[in-house]
């Protein structure tokens, strides 16, 4: 199992590979993920009912672009 510093290093390497135009979008996604992990509501719902997909979907829907399409395009770039 990797240590926290190993994960941080891997994440930073991936971020450094991104074009500067992608950084604001990445920041928004990280903020959404952080909110999902740290909000008390999400924690209590996860414990009682599992992951709240409706809430996650609503958070991602506030994005200015199509997140699913971006993920698909990233995957195609790697092929």
C-alpha cells in the first residue's frame, strides 16, 4: 500500500502534465470532491444509505462543461 506522500507525488505529477487551461476545471472538480468527502451530510448519508449519487450528480451538473465527455476524450487520448 502506498503512503500519503506517494499518492501526493503521483497526483502532482499528473497535474503538472495538464495544460494550464485545464487547471481551473481541475480545481472545481477537486473542490466538489472535497465537499463530498468532508460534508457532514454526505458522511451521515453514506453511513446510513450508501453513496448519494443524486447529490454527486447535482454537483457535477453545475460544471460548465460535459464532464463525462471530457473523461471519454481523455481516455481516447491515451489509446
